């Protein structure tokens, strides 16, 4: 990856990509600015002309993840014919995003495990909050339309939805096979659907 003559905005975007590529193959907490610069084919000095610190780089990574992931699930939900189909589309879109960017879940888990409240960790929390808000809206729409059982607890359903994806991601990381999440996702969502949909 050679980025010596890129404009500032492109350089920042390429830096985010470099961090995610490195995170796909190693512990994110072990990624140094030296490794990032080396992966990009630039000096650390060139890197720090665009980011004042490693934390600022990680903050940009979290910002990129939040924008791309939320846009992906919004697009998936928007194209669905109903709330239940929207949940299915959101689930599969999220899975596809992680398969395409295996460094993302490693970064998220790494930031959320930190004891201290850093700027990147705050951004990860904010993204999860925004994600949950979207789920709550779709679930409530599903209850109102009669697609989803009116007795289900909306907060619990949204927690389960996110937890299923986290569980699939964790198992794929442990197995060393990022495609495992794509293989298992349809069956997992089918069980979830049985638990929340109205039985005719």
C-alpha cells in the first residue's frame, strides 16, 4: 500500500483501511503507529501530520465503522416489505459487513474491553446505542402491524438480535473462519424469527 502523494482526506481514509486490514490478522491493541505507517508505505511523521495520536486514528476507525455499518443496515431495512423482513435484511447486512471487514469486530471487541473510557470506546458505545434505536423502531412497527407478537419485550428482542451477531462473530473468530458467520446466520435468524413472529 503506497500512499505518499494522496490528499489529506484520502490519506485519512487509507489510514482507516490500513488499521482494519491489520486488525483482521492481529490483536488490535498490538497495532502500533509504526506498523500502520509501514503498512501504508509512509513514515510515522507523515502519519502524524494527519492524526495527532494513535487514539485519534482509532477514533477515525470507529467513526468509519459507525457510518458504514449503520448506512448498510438502514439501506437493508428501507428495502424490506415489512418489519419482520426488515429485521432479516438488517441481520444479513450486518453479517455481510463483518465478513467483508473482519478487522471491524476485532476493533469493536478490543475497544469495548478497555477498562478506561477512551474516545474510541465512547464512539463504539454511541454506535451500539444508535443501532439499538433502529432496532426498537422496527420491532415496535412489527408489533403495531401485527407481524410480531405484541407480548414480546422490545428491549429484550433488540438485545437478543445484537447478541446473536456478537455470538456468531465470536465463534467465527475462535474457529479462524470468517465465512462461518455467513453459513450459520440464516439458521440462527430462523430460530429468532420463530420466537418473535405472530403464529397464524
